[in-house]
């Protein structure tokens, strides 16, 4: 075999240089690189097949002898590079070749291939180029560059900090997150820095490893030597926690990842707390609770579930199948069932598959009732709840009973009731509501709307002059205002009161009450509140309203209005003689006469007692005066009452608006002042208000003011007028008369101040002073009497008898020496009570006389009721004895009456001898008057007694 090879070599040597060239060409054609050799003239002397194939060039063009420019032109034509770059590329290459130094370049062909070209000069001149296809290598390098860039980008954008050390514990790389995480200086922590340097700098920034630095450093190196992967928690300079995890590299280095886990730790702590709370909640739930997976195996349950089904923790381990739990529970005696555990399981499976979460009732062996629900979970499995509803079942039974009672109460209510939801649909209503409106039970039932009910009721004709739509719209509008009450006036005249109360969770409770009779009663009460019950005339309240309206019309439209105030004269006499029933008939008769005589638009009112008033429009004061004259005439002639004729009249005061004012109070005051003046004129008259009446009223008010202080100021004193017997001219006593000396007014007439004292009640303390002073003065006289007048007001005050007793005792005056004079007016107010007081005074031994006899209408009736000691004939009769036969007849009659009754008769006001002869002739037994002496002060009483005694002796 060796000799054969040697023979072949020898043959080839014998072939000469051509054979070597052929052999070299064969070797070049099998090279991986393309080769092309140029001579000093830049023409090809040698080229291999690989060169042609790499650049896709033709062997017919690129061959020995072809110039380099022609080669580049052919390559450009083949599309390896743009033809417009031919000259530039050729010049650049020739210039580089001329430099005599080898160089390398790359060329990317239009096909995408990347060629590496190495151009080398040859020693004998000329040059060669070696080409290689480096497309894959270029791709790998590009990929490597991309991968490197991605790695750098990933490192830079990692949420974790990262640092890598080599086997010598020096930094290989760290990312920016690592530096920022610990606030480290990149000039210190950089590739090449030792682990110790990094650690010292890390600690200097305030970061804490949790142990001394040296110990931490040694620990880390030990971990590296033992290749022990570790996860540590360190504290950052700002207190946040960072978790580090180290991984060791095959070459002996390691990588540590740093993650800020502060939020995660807090979340985990929160989650732990929530789990703790959830566990606590589960274990403290009143309900049993169990979670099952999709295979119906128990995952977790609470103790309530175990207690309900008498299961132990061992029997309810996670993974236990529901079928097994049912079997164990039944075996433990928790409950029994007519169904097998398998049937119960299949029923549960069907409910879960159908997502049926409705409750199942299960009665346990201990008589409790459990409500079981299966709730399928979206991710598979289900939750089961077990609720003890024993109490609820009892409550439902009680509630059912309460509902029955409620239903009975509801339908036996006197009021209608309807509950409406927020949409105004009926929840419940009672029978009374349906009956009250005459509705159909087939229409009015739960679920029907109030709109439909109103349409039904309008069809029945219950509501007049409206439509269901209008009725409903108004109803909704009223409900928007909130809770309210409204009244429905039905076509049959009934009035229904609707009271709306809002329910807590929306909707309304409406009650319906038939208030027809109540409204009628209220209307009657309202009428009564504004009208007089006896005469049905407007009362003071309505009169004032009408007056206000009339005054407004006068102020706006002009014209005039009169106010006439009426007061009956001697009305008390009628009441006392004939009784209050007769007095009421008289008042009704007066009211009727007033209504008959006023105009259609005038207002007649009873203000109270015997006071009436009229508002009259028209020309004034002519109309008012005409009406007043007419009424004085008509009312002055009343019909007989109780078959007895009566004597009453009426006094009228008139005020005119606007002449006397446009204010109601002012106008009434003017009318009252005019009425007061009319009474002062003698009653049975009318008086138009005059401005000077106000001045008189002010004067009277001033006098009243002064009168109130007169007693305390000791401005009063007494004078005494003698009283004598006619047959013997014997002095029998003195009448005490009150006098008032005002410091600036001088002497004020008793006729002026006594009425004021009686009206104001001041007569009570003044009268007491008079009585005590008179008794004290008379105690020093000889055996004569002292007469003291009693006012009617004193009889109305309590304690008159006690006061008289006290005055007598205080003065030491015998009771028989005191004579009390009573006027008929005192007896009119309350004759029975007054007569009783008179009897009590008589029981003391005090004498009682009837003063001013003959001026009233019922004097004779009082003589029957009480045996007076004396009758005093009024001075008005004595003063006219010489002029009036009637006065002579009256005095004669009274004297004769006294003689028959055995009562002394005293004629008052005897001033002349002629009058004295007249009263003696008429039969009077005693006299009193200026003829015998004027009233004298107490200091002159002794002289008067002496004088009258001398006259008697002479006579």
C-alpha cells in the first residue's frame, strides 16, 4: 500500500508545473473561503470556485486576467452593491491596497449575506483577498448584542435590586435599583469593588443587617464557602424592610436579589389578622358553616356545625366526604330520616347542580329545627349553612296568631284603614274602608293601585264635580308635601277625614274616619263661639270682626258707619221680681225687636247681660238717631211677663265712623261714653257722642284716682243731721253723712264721688271707716241713735255682719243705738241673701231702716220679706208736696202703710214749715231736714242736742 502511494506522487512530480497548478487549483476550489489573487496590475492570477459562488459571479467574466475594476463592475451588476457606488468603492479599495498593509472589511450583499473580506499585499507585488460567509456569525453577534442590551435593560428596570459577585467576592455587576434601594454611591459600588467595601458603605448609609458588620461579613463568606442559599431580612435606612435571597453560581460567585417587602409584610400581617378575625367569626357564628370542594369533600367547618350534627373534630377532618358525614351524624343520633344517606346525598347534589339555594327544614332528635342551604360557588364546590330556626318557627306561629288577631282587629275597627306601598299600591285594607266608600271587594284588594281605586269610586259617583285623573293628580301632589290630613266631601253629604302617616320603610298608612256628625257639631260649636246662645245674635267676638270689616270699608270706600250701644233700664228688677226665665224671655223679645228694626245689612249683637249693639251703614248721624228713637219707643213698651206688666226701657249711646274715629276700640269707647251720658240723663234716652264727653271721662278718671288715696290721706270726715219725732219734737238721733274735702278740689259732692266708689269697690273700705267712725263718735252722746247708710256693694262683700259686730265692740256702743239704712237697690242684687244678712244684723239688736222708699217698683215686696224698723220717704216726694197731688197721695199712703205695719215713717228733706205741716198731716211719725238743722261736724253735735232740747222745752 505504501509503494502505491509513492508511485502516484512520483508520477505527479513528473507532470511538472502544470500539474502543481492544477493541484493547487483543486485545493482552492475545495476551501470554505473564497480566494482571489491579483498581480501588481490588479489583474486576476488565481481565483477559486468558492469566491465566485459567494458573490454569485460568472467564471466566464471573473477569470485569470480580469481586472479588479471589471470584477467590481460585474459584482455590482449581480446586485451585490449599488452600481452608483462602483467608482467610490474601487477608489477606496485601491487606496487601501496601495498602503501596503493588510486590512479587513465586511460587505452585506443584496441577498442579505454578510461577507468578511481580508485583503493582504503579496511580497513580489500584487495582492490577494480572502472572503468568508460570516452571515451566521454576524447574526449571532447581533443577537448577542441584543441579548446583552436586553439584559442591561432588564437589570436597569428590575423592580428588585440585584448584585453579582465573582469567586473572589468582587462585584461583577449591580443594577440601579440596588443602588437606589439602599441609597448607595455608584462610584463605590461598582464592578471590582470587594464585598467588604460594599458592606461597609452599605452600613454607612444607615442600613442595618441585624447583626454586627464583621459578623455579617463572615456569615456571608461562610455561606459562599458552604454554597448555602439563604434568605435574610434587613432594615433599610428609612425603616422599610428588604428581603435578600442569594443564589450561588457554578464558577464560585453568587447573585443576591433584594426586594422591598415592607408592604408585603404589612399585607401579610393584615391578612393574618383578617384570617384570625375570620376564624373567630366562623367559630362564633350562630349558624353552622361548612365549605365543600367540587368532589363534595369537606374543606373547613365551624364548631356550630359539629354541635348541630354531633360530630367530633376527628370526624370532620378536611377531605371527609359529605356522604360519610351524613352517615356519621345519623349514627351519632343527631337526626333520623326516612331517607337513606345516599338519597340525602343525591338530593343535595341535585340542589347544588340546579343552583337551588332555597332552605330545607330538618328536624333534629333534640326537637330543634335546622334550616339547611346549599350555595354553589362559581369556582366549584359549595357552601352549606345550618341555622337553628326553632325560635323562629315558634315566632312564626305566634306571628300567625297575631296576624289572625290583627286581621280581626283590622276588620272590626270603627275607622277605615289602608296601607299603601311606595308605588301607592294597596298592601292591606280593612272591611270598614271598603264599606265606607261602597267599593267592590273584587276591585279593592292587595296589589291594586290607588289610581284604579279612584277610577272605580268615580264610576260609582262617590266624588262629584271631578275626574279620577284630577283626583289622583291632586292626591299625589299632597303626598309630596309629606304627612297630612285631608277631608273628602262625598256626593251623599258625608265628610271623610283621611289621615296619612309615612311608614318607616316607605309607603303610607291611611286612616279613614266619617266625621260628618263631628263637622256638624264643630260647625254648631263655631256658630256658638261667635253667637249668643240665648238670642242667637252675634256675640262680642263676631261683632268686633264685623266692626273691623265695616271700618275697613269706610276707610277704603268712604261713607259712614254708626255704632249703637244699648243697655236695658231696670232689667235687674225684672229678674228679681219674675225670675231669670222671664228675664231671658225679655232679652229674646228685645233681640227680636232689634232685628226687626235694623236694615238688611246692619249687624245686631248681644255683648253680654242686658247689653246690645248695632252696626249701621247709611247717612249718619240721621240714620242712627232715627233708629235710636224708634227702639227707645218700642222697647219702652214691652209685653206683660208672667201676667204682670213690667217697666223697662233702653238707653242708647251712639258713635259715628269716621267722625269719631276708625279704630274699633276707640269707637266702642266713644259709644260707651255716650251711653253713660244717656243713663245720666235719666234713662230711656239716646245720646250721640260728643268730644267733651272724653274730657268728662278723663275728669271722672282723675277723680277716681284721687278717691283711691283719699282714705289713707285722711281727707274724709263725717257730719251728722238730726232726726226728730213729730208728735213730741223729741231728738231721736243723727244720720251720719260722709264728706270729702280734697286738698285742691275742695269739697266734693257725695253725689259725685259715691257712685264712683261703688263702681270701683272703694265703697267697702270707705263704708267700714264710716261705720267705725260713726259708732266711735256716737258712743259719747246721750241716749240717741246714729244712722249709717250701707251701700249695695257692701252687701256683696263678705263679712258685713262681722264688721258691724267688730265696730260696735270697738266703740262700746250698744247695738240698739245703731241704725243701718238700706236702699232698695241693695235688695235687688240678691234679695234672699240680703234679707238673710239683715236678719243676722237684727239678731245683734241693730235697727234696720228702708231708705228712699217709693222710688222703686218692688218696695212693698221687701216689706213682706223683712220687718224694717223704719221707712224713710224719699225727699223727692216731700219736696213736691205743695205742687203735686200725686206726691201728697204717695206720702199719705206710705205713712198709712207704716201705721198699719207698726213701722215708723220718716219724711226726709223737710226744709219749710209748710212741708212740716204737710208731712204731719199725712201721718208721718218722724222728720229730718234743714228745717231742724243742717248736718254738723262731730264737735258741734253737743250744741245741736242742747239747742233742739231747748226748742222742745219751749214748745
